[in-house]
């Protein structure tokens, strides 16, 4: 219910009271599970990271032994997931929630999502398709490009930036291809 309310409104207007009303329970009921709004937001963000990790795993499974295709598929899935849940995406990556051990499950979920991307990079290195180097930095480079595109799409800024018409899938493929060129082993 909280995820639905978040997407219908925004982070600022989400409240435990509104969640209670949506599910038809007393105003005090959500406090049995969440001590405050921030802990509710951490729970929502954790679900977002879990879904992202699942999407990355499916990208890997859909293209066995082809890390380049896995990475492109992961990019498409990331963009689609973010466009389907823009408020959750903003919550996950906006810095609203602490990145320390305040919410251990959130950290575990976030790390699992990033690990999915690192797994693709490692496999590409093992097959000599991607350049050697620090896996975390290469994964961060790959993620940054797609994440930047995603935020531009969510924010609605691309029509003001691009002078050409664009299709989201074509644009995602183009960004993924440019990023892959930078990762390829030389």
C-alpha cells in the first residue's frame, strides 16, 4: 500500500497515517512495523533494490555466457523499472535515506543490486570481453550512464535537451552501446 501511495503522490506526502487509511487499519497499526516515516521509506527503498536485483539476475539468465547482451538487457530493465516506479527510484537514489548501517536490510538489498551488476562485469572480464580493472569502478561507470539517462527521462528533461525525436528503447540501446564500447577489452 505504501508503494502504491508513493507512486500516486510523492515522498513528501507519504505518511504512516495515509498508509493505515489505505489498508483500512487503525492509525497506530503501521507503527507495529515501522517506527517512523523514515523507516517506512527504508522499507520501500529496500523493496525497490530487491526488484532491481531480481531484474539484473533475469537479465543474466536471459543471455547466458553473453555479458555484453546481459549488460544491455540490464540497462533496458533498469530504465523500465525506474519509469514504472519513478518515485521509488528517486527515493532509492536521492540521498534521503542514510547509506550507513541505520537500516541493515536496506544496505543488504542495495549491495545485492550492485553485486548483480558487478557479476556481469566480472563475467565479461573472465571471458576477455571487458577490459581488466577494478570491477566496482567499471560497474559504477556502466551504472552511471544508464542511471543518468533514467533520471533525465523521469525528470522529463530530454525534450528540452535533445533536438531530435527519440524513442526510449532506441535511446537506451544507444547509451548502452556507447557504454559497452568503453568497457570492451582492447
